[in-house]
C-alpha cells in the first residue's frame, strides 16, 4: 500500500469515494487500495452521527445523500457505501438521486456462508437496521436455500470499536454475549454484517473457536469496484484523502493502525443537510 496521503484540500477528479458512519469503512478501503493501488481515494467518516445502526431509514437516506453529494463535488467518480446499514437503507435512493453514478454497497455474505456451512446453520452479526432491512431478507431468500440463517444484533459494539477498545474486558463481554446464541444453535459460519466488525475479528475468532469460519465481504466489494472501473484510467498515483464530521483523531489513529498510513484528517461540518 502506498504511504503517501493526500493533503486535506481537494481530491483530484476521478477518485474513488468511500463513506461510512465512522472508522469501519476503513476495512473496505484497505481492500480497495490493495486491489486498485493506482487510484486516488476519498474517505469520509460521518462520525458526528455514528453509529447509524439505530437511526431511522429516512434519516440514514438523508445523511447518505448529503455525503454522496459532497464526495461527488470533490471529484469522486464512483462511490462505495462502506456501511452495511447505509447500504440497506439508502443505496437504492442514492442510485435514483444520482443517476449515472456507480454506487457499490455492502451485502452480508449469506451466499458464501450457505455454501460453506457443514452444520446447515450460519450466523449474521450486524446492526439492528441491517438485520431489519429488506436487503438482508432478499439475500437470505435468494441464496440461503435450506440453510438456517440466525440474525444477531450487536448493540454497543460499534461504539466500542470507535473508541479503539478492540479486545478489552467490556468488548470481550459484548462479543461473547452475541456469539453464544449463534454457537449454541450450531452455527459454524458467521458473516460479519458491519464494516466495523473486522476490527474485532481476531477477538471473535478466538471466542468462537477455530472450527468456526468468519466471512468478511470487503474483498468481494473491492473486486466489484474494480469491475465497475474496468477500462477507466486512474488519475493516480494512489493518494488518499480522509475527511470526518467528528473528531479527526480517532480516524487518523484507525488509519494508522489498519492501513499503515500517517494521515492528516480534514474536518468537515454539516449545514442544513449539506457538508462543507
């Protein structure tokens, strides 16, 4: 991965826009940068409204529209909705609102989970909004077949990850409480249905045991971005801009920890539904 970060002024035209409610989308950005290293990227964390998981769908659509508009104003040619909750609530709205702009969203990895399970039971860890959304229901109906899909909401886990507590006693207690119902019913494959959760994948794996397979869709999402941009000319050389609507320090620390980048994060603010 390139260690060059973009100065916080204006991204070059033709960059890949990526957004999430917080630091979770960095797990997707990491895969995008690894697979498409010559593309500039523009990442926005809406930390002022994090987490999205318990917010009404109409509010998530409004926030997502404002973020997408800002990314397009700053030169994004493709936008990755690196948030399962926003993908479930808003990606259809974004495609209608910005026709001609390619949007790539997150879909829980139910299809590969159903193909991999030996027990016939898989689990999905996600936010309440993702679990209650039509997107997940459609994916389960289309791909699960006879496989039993257990849905487990994880309230409070995003907040622990945003605070940087990836393996402390409080986070471990939360994760254990969310895994027990899945493991107790025989789940041997668990899909991570929130982009924050790969940050605690080592903890989840340790508590679940080596016989349980964890699935993170980030790599597949990055491949889809590559397909969307096939034939397009990167503006390169792979510079990375980071924006946040909250405190820049957690995003800078997470980018350093996950991406190995020492970045300067630009703060942007909401004004009447718009970012500036």
